[in-house]
C-alpha cells in the first residue's frame, strides 16, 4: 500500500471519527426541541456538554490533514463550494454560541431562541455535510486546472438533497441512542420511543439512497464487482443497523450505541471504497478528477505527516478515552453546567 | 488591487483580528490558573480554590469564543486563497495538521475536566488537567507560529514545477522538516507572541481584581490575584523587551523592507535614527512631525551606530509594503510595551511599600489597562502581516497571485458582511457574559464540592 492510499484511509478515519462523535451531538441538537421542559432540555445539553467541543476538533483536524496531504482538494473544494462552506461555518459557529449562551439567562424567550438556533444549526450542519458527500459521489464540474466551474446551485440536486436528508436521519438515530445512554426515568422512556422512529426514518432514507445510487451512479459499485470480498462491508453495515433495535429491546444501550457507531463507520467505508482512488470526481470530463495521486503533497510530506500521526494518534485516543470515561454514566441534576 | 483580492484581504484581516482577541487571553490565563490552583494544592487554603474556580469559568467563556471564532480560520485558506493553498499546502498544511493533532485535542479534551470535572476527579488530576490545557494552548501557538513564520522567512523547502492541464505550475515542497519548523524567525516570533499572551492574561486578572478592590468586594481573593498578575506582568514585560529587540534584529536581517517601513526609513543610511513617534508622508518619502533619536536604530540593530540600516530605496516600488500603517502600528506596540514595564514597576513598588491597596488611582489604571495588551497584540500583527506585503510568502509568492481563481465579488461580499456581523455578535455576547460573571463575583465554595466534603469529614474527626 502506498503513502497516498494510507493518507486516503487516515483522512477517512478522521472524518469517520468526526461523524461518529459529533454525529450524536448533532442528533441531540435535532431532537432538542422535541422536549418542552426546560430541565429536560438542560439534561440534553449537558449530555453533550463536556464532549461536543472536543468532538468538533475531529472536523478541524480533518480539514488540516486534508490541507497537508491533499492540498489540491482543500483548495478546489473550499474555494469551489464557497457559499455552501460559509453557510456550514455559520451554522457551526451558531451551534457553538447557542450551546454556550442558552442557559446563561432565566428568560424563557432567550432560552427558546437559543434552543431554536441550536436545533436548526444541528439540522443544517448534518444536511450540508450530507449534500457535500452526495456531490463527491456524483462528481462536480472541474476544469483542467482542477478548478470548480459550477456555482452554489450546481451542488443542489435531488440526489444530493437525498444524501443530505439521509445524513440528518443517520445522526438523529445516533443522537437518540446516545440520549438513551445518558438519561434515566421518565425522560429515558420518552427518548426510547424516538429510537425506533428514527431507525425507521433512517432505514427508509438509506434504502432509497442505495437504490438510487445503484441506478444513477453505477461507478460507485465498480470496486465491489472487482473485489466481491468487499461485500462484507455493506453486510456488516446492515447487521449493525439491524442489531440496534435488538440491543435496545434487551436494554443493552451501550451495545446499541456501539452498533450505531459501527453503522456510521461502515457507511463511510462504503463511500470511500466507492470513490477510491478519486477524491473529487469530475463530472463531466472524468479525466479532470482529483485523485489521491494528482492532488497529493510530495512523498516527503506524506511521510512526515505519517510520523506525526503515529506519534499523535495514540495520545488523541488516550485523551478521548479518558475524557469519555470521566464523564460516563447518566447526566445528574447536580452536574448541570449548561 | 482587484475587488475580490481587496475583499478577501479585508475578510481575512477582520476574522483573524477578532479571533485573536481570545487565544492570547487563554494562553495567559492558563499560566495564572496553574499558579492559583498550584497554590491551592500547596496551601489547602480555600481562598485559592474559590479564585481558581472563578477564573476557570472566565477561561471557559474565553475558550468557547476562541473555538467559535477559530473554526473559520482553519478553512479560509482554501476558500479565498486557493492558489496560495496549492502553492504552500505541502509545507504549511503539515504545521496546521500538527496543531490539530498535538494541540487542539489536548486543549479541548482536558478543558472538559477543567470546567466540569471538579466533582468527578481527584484534586491532583484536576490540577494536571489545568497544566495540560495551558500546555495545549501554548502548543497550538507553537504550530500556528511555525506556519506563519515560514510565510515570513521561508526555509527548508524547494520549488518544484509540475504540469497541471496544459500549464506548468510551481509549488513549494518540504526538503527539511526541522528547517521549516525552526525557520529563521520562528523562535523570535513565537516567544514574542507567547509573552504577549502572558501579558494579556496578566492584565485581564489585574483589571478584574482591581475592579473588585475598588468596589470593596472579594478583597482577600483579589489581593492574591493582583499579586499573581503583577508577578507575571513584571517578568513578562521585561522578557518582552528582549524578544522584541531580538525580533527587530531578525527582521532587519531577513525582511529589511519590513523594518524600513516600520521605522519610515526611506534611504539606506549609517547612523539611522529611531523615531519615538511621527507621521509618514509616503509621497514625499519622509517622516513628518516626529521626534527621532539619531543613530539609535543603527545601534539597536548592530550595536554600532556607524553601521548602515537598509532603507526602502533598496527595494523596487512594487516590492515595498505600505509604510505609514506599518510605522504607526509598530510604534503603538512599542509605546504600549514601555507602558507595561512602567506599570509593572510602579505596581511592584506600591506593593513593596504596602500602598497598593489604597492607591485608588493606580487600581483604576489597572482596570482600564486590560485594553492595552489587546491593542499591542493587534498592532503587532498588523506590523508583521502588512509589513510582509506585497508578499504572502516572503519573496516567493505575491498576495495578488494567491487568490482563489473561482471567486466572484458577490460571493466574497456575502461572506464578508455575514462574518463581520457574526464576529461582532460573538464579541458583544462575550462582553455580556464576561460582565455577568464579574457581577456574579467569586463564589464561596466552602459548602459544596468534594474538597469541602473532605474538610467536613476532617473537622468532624
């Protein structure tokens, strides 16, 4: 395996880390307005309170790693998807600010406004990320200089809207399961009802996206035809999703959450296998696509970055584990900081 | 300058300037927190616990604002400066990625324990978390300063050309990683920025604590906090004199056009003067209404007044930075630096002679002094970044050639207006929250927390 492929995988791991970790923060944000009681909303906020900030670091580091390993992709995508990216940044900023300010005043109106901002931002972050993924699947118009030649509306199509909604559904399900882990009593009974509904919503979206992808974007399946062993990934994905209601039924919420994490990882693996070795496929004119070779930094830089990753990642995993261990268990009344 | 370029530069300047309000406060406050919590663990005096908890809350607000305003920074090299990103990604991107992996995870992870872990971990674990958060904040300064210093004094790279489409495109690629990291200006600029951050944290502590003393609140706590603030301020303000001098000497060697602009030196000359203040007339190419000390610039750069200092005449007009803005920001920064030394000395003398708590005039000065480090930070960065113009990577890539090719003025107007409003909103909210925390004051924690519970057990025994 060459360095370019290793970095393709590592960046995939960073974005998968982001999707798994910030995914439940976003899901909690989407479900936030479904409870009306202020105490319940505070419990939701405090369920993600100590960790959401660190979870977002996965996205920021992913962006930095993309810049370092595949600068052409960083440059093309962020300058090409200009308006969409700034909308994403706006909602990321608003979510952070809303979490921070929401509980700082007693006023009902103040709290309701920030709650709305928090929830709308969470929906939009997930949706925009999903739209971006959809565009990478179908390809975007590039010229021979690797520059994007469309505009904001080029990025919006029925297919990309569908991948956006699927992402929303995925994180909503993930967030609901996380909340089952973090709540107890009456609130947990409410949240548990959501899990089944969100699973159904997600499965509908997932099946639709899969069918439409098979029909309209057949190149996504090429590697599966060439290497049938890869069918193990969609198989694991379906088993993981099917396992969630089973674990919930047996009240093994930790396992339900792990299954949900596994299904997100498997979905991203499907996506990565589908686009490989492209990073940004060009459509039309596939010969202008950005690949892991023509978009990459020098072999020297990829080596240095690999050393940095080998030194840094064990630390990152150790901190993350330590923090989640410290804040494990149900959210207690005396722990309400937000 | 094209409209897209002008707007993009404005956007970068505004977002970077607003963002840089917060990180120096986190870095500086981190040091103060280590001292406060260290004192608590050492003395077990609950005064220190209350103080630590109060400042941890302020730290939390500042940190959150820094994160919210910082997300944009990670992505806007790509959005508006795509040509730059393609050119430098091989070198610059590594430093940015290292910042994420080594610093951001550390900071944001242990911040959770700092803010919410009081009742969940042992006191020593909490203290270690405080140290790790402060360390992480310093580490992120290291990597971002490495990246920025490479733009100022590129080293450890070579220029490689390759074919993209039907044209030949050049980019910088790493040859020697450690030369990139320790490029000629890294150490000077890193130490100068970090000590500037310590001053920012110290004067924040001094300002709020002086305010409490003037309002006759939390006297015990605030006196202790002021002592810590003064100690940091006196050490940092003298150190800053050394790093500032060293930076200027480095600039005279590596970026002589920047130093010439900062001093309004149009002609290369021996016995070059140092201006205390002045106004640069860029058309007539001279400094008006100023007071200058003859020979001092030559002496400061070479320790010898008879040696020449390079002036702007050695540079073609298209290679010169704007002069007056660099001159003014440089001189404001230096004047504030001198004020720091003066204020720290006065503070220490008043403290030593036991007059500090009654010298209301000085306490009022401390209250307003919180603005000074911020002005110095901002003007320092204006000197550094405007002084580097017209280059985005000094000597290698011009700012005008670095812009994204796909941008339209309309879309940059959109993002510029949107983000100016959002950053203003964040700033107003920050002031609002800070004001509330100050009004709430330092909370007495003698009745809650595991520390108190432990103490109660001890007392019962």
